[in-house]
C-alpha cells in the first residue's frame, strides 16, 4: 500500500475556508478552459 503524506489528506488552498474558495476557483478555470479561442 502506498504511503500517504499529510498533503494527500489535507488540501492547502486560498483563504481561511479553502473548501468554499477552492471549488469555485476550479469551476471558474473549467469555464475559462471551455472557450479555448477566447
């Protein structure tokens, strides 16, 4: 079994509550990347 590091368990993100800031950030990147010619 592969050994996990602390960074595999916890995500370090932007802001105090990264789950509330990181997911909208990912959604914005997906939206931006859906328009490759813009």
